[in-house]
């Protein structure tokens, strides 16, 4: 079991930037596939970006070219740099750690983009 704590959410104007960070408690953080998900009101939770153990990344089409996911195994953190934010990016953003059949979630952090 790994504990995840997100930080960095907030309110930003359209076109602005925010950086989210997720800190993990596990000493075997490097063995987890990490991801950022989001859930807007009335919508299902969706994958935004993820990063494998080897550092390969993938993104939802809606955020490609605007968001960047990265991990620091020495610090047990995974970050999400979000640029050119749009009102449609407004959601609660969740960090997820996956290892085998185990998915672990953070409590979420609110991102609100005003038009």
C-alpha cells in the first residue's frame, strides 16, 4: 500500500499554467506506474497522463502538447506541468499509483480555470 498526497491545485485564468505534484510514501516508488486522472462535475474520471517505470509517457488527446508528466524516483514524486489551461480542464485531479493489480489513489486537488 502506498499513500499519495497531491498538491498544487488552485484557480487560474485561461491560458495560464499550474504545476501539480504528488508525493508517495512508498520506498519502492520506482516500481509503480504513475498516473494523473481528473474528474469534472457530472463526468467520469478520466486518464490525463501516465508514466511507466521506465519513464515512457502517454497523454489524453485533449492535453497533448499542453501537459507534461514527469517523475523523480529519488524524491518519490510525480509532477504534472499544465500549460495553456482551458476552462474545460477544470476538475479534481487525482494521482494514481499502480503496481500489479493494486491501484492506489490520492485525495485529489481542485483545479479551476476561469474564462
